[in-house]
C-alpha cells in the first residue's frame, strides 16, 4: 500500500511540474489556464462529488479525479509546448 502511494505521489509530482512549466510557456493556450484554474478550484472547494465526511471514499475521489484531470490536460497540449515541457531542465 505504501509503495503504491509513493509511486502515485512521484507520478503526480512530475505531472504537476510539467503542467506548471506548460502554464508558464509563452504560447500556453487559454484553455490550459482555464482547466488548471478549474482543477485548483475543485481541490479548494468544499463541494465534492463525494463528501469528504465519508470515511475513505470521500478522499478517494480527490485522489482519482485530480490526477486524471491533470493528465487529460497534459495529453492535449500542442506539440511544440509538449516537447519543451518534456525536455529536462538545466540548472
């Protein structure tokens, strides 16, 4: 169980990082900004598909919906942004 959570967190962290770089790209489409704002609004909103008061299921919907939404946005990036986002950053 713990290994799955660590794997999930590492995948999500990488997706969030790629989404952040895509948002900062000069050619970032407006739908990407709107989609990201809606994801953030969903995470911060007290209204959920399944209430958080339900013991396990309430949190589980956030753990499934948010990563899927981020992946969905990343898969629809224009090719020129997608290649730049996937390229490793030099520091």
